[in-house]
C-alpha cells in the first residue's frame, strides 16, 4: 500500500519535472535559433 503510494508520487513528480523541463528546453532552443 505504502510502496504503491510512493511510486505514484514519484511518477507524478517525474512527470511534473519533465513538464517543466521540456518547455524550458524548447524555449531555450528557440532563443538560440533566433539569435
């Protein structure tokens, strides 16, 4: 039960961090391209 909850929490954190990182990477690439 607890392990399942922890794995779900880790998965949510992972997806949240990916969701934050990928747009940042794309905007950085766009900034570099437009320079």
